[in-house]
C-alpha cells in the first residue's frame, strides 16, 4: 500500500497522523490524507470504522489529539470550526442537518454569514445557489422542516456552499435518499469538483464512488487506513473485500 500518492501538485488539505478519541477510546489512529483542488477522495468503511469521527476531527467538531491538519500549508489543527469555515473548510454533516424551523432562505443566509459574505453580495449569492439548486429557489420561503429528505440534503449542501468553501467534507450525503436525489447529489458534487473544490466524500455506495465520481479511495477499518489507491486501480469487489474482510 503506497503511503502517499505520486505528486499531483500541492495539497490544499494536508492531514498527517491525525488521532481522534472519545475519552480513552481512540476511534481514529494516525490517519494521513491529502486533498487536492478539483478532486474527490472517497472515504469508505463499515459502520463504526471511524469515518464520521475523522471528518469531525478535520472540521473541528472534535479535538485532534495528535497529528496535524494543514490548509494551504497553514496549521489549522486547533482552530474552532467557524475559523476553519472562514478559511475555506466546510462540512456537510451526517444526517441532513438543517435548521428545521428556519426557511430555506434563512438557512442559506446563515451559511453566507458563516462564510463572511457581505450583505451587499447576499442576493447575488442566493441567486447563484438557487440557479444551482432550482428546487431551493422554488421553496425559499418554506420552512426546512417542510422539505422532503432529499430536498433537505440539497439544502444542507447548498448551505455549506454558501460559505464559499475550497475544501468540502461530506458525510454520507446519499444516506436514506430516493434514487433521484442520490443522482442529484452526485451530480452536484461532480460539478463542484469540476469547479475546483477539494472534496472528501464519505459514502456507502461503492459502485457510485468507483463509477467515476472519486479519483482516490481510502478504506478505513477500526480507525486505520487499510487501503489507499486511485479509484481506477480498484474494483468494487476489491473495495468490498477490504471493507468487510475483518468481520
Ligand atoms: N460520541 C461518541 N462517544 C463515544 N464513542 C463514539 C462516539 N461516536 C462514535 N463513537 C465510536 O467511535 C467509533 C467510530 O464511530 P464513527 O461514528 O466515526 O464511525 P463511522 O465510520 O462514521 O460509522 P457509520 O458508517 O455508522 O456512520 C465507533 O466505535 C463508535 O462506536
Ligand atoms: Mg458515520
């Protein structure tokens, strides 16, 4: 297993030997990874492998016990989440997190504020988001709670984009969605990749991941990286075997 990829330009997010724990329970052991602009790295592994814990360590929702997280070469390991957001690192958390009692528009405005978008630019930024996700434009005055699960996931992604990230961490965006929304989510992520974002995507749908969306794949097992390779070098069987081999 190569420890790092052949050089493909400077990483935007450079993670070295990161450990994340809950009290004495270490859930992520010395994980390293690099994200580059215009690329999607898929993070897969069975339930409890440590995927969400790693994502939460990288975005600052959980403390990193040791190791470093560099964004653009600057150490952000100890910064709170909001400070990472303002530097361009944003998360779409597991489970379609939106402010349910707020309207679609007000959810997006919170994202814009988090990203430091000035008041004067607010309307044009909202229009850009509605152009990307027309369903949100149609429903901008509705409460988020009244959207379908798929629409809420689009809103969660759009709110993250409102912060104008360069690095996006996305935790199981397709989970529990109808197939039509799964396709929309993957299309949206592919478009963002093509616009130059660096994306870390936690995903259970291994065929979707290997079917073209991800450039690199990392398999986590019990908090450790067990496979790290280009997606094009791996078959669905290879990945499934590495995910479940230790059961
Ligand atoms: N708040 C917590 N307190 C203590 N242990 C936790 C907590 N959250 C997760 N864990 C443990 O940390 C380990 C990793 O969990 P994590 O949620 O990161 O896995 P995951 O790969 O995201 O799983 P899933 O595919 O189910 O989302 C598991 O052993 C889990 O039980
Ligand atoms: Mg998880």
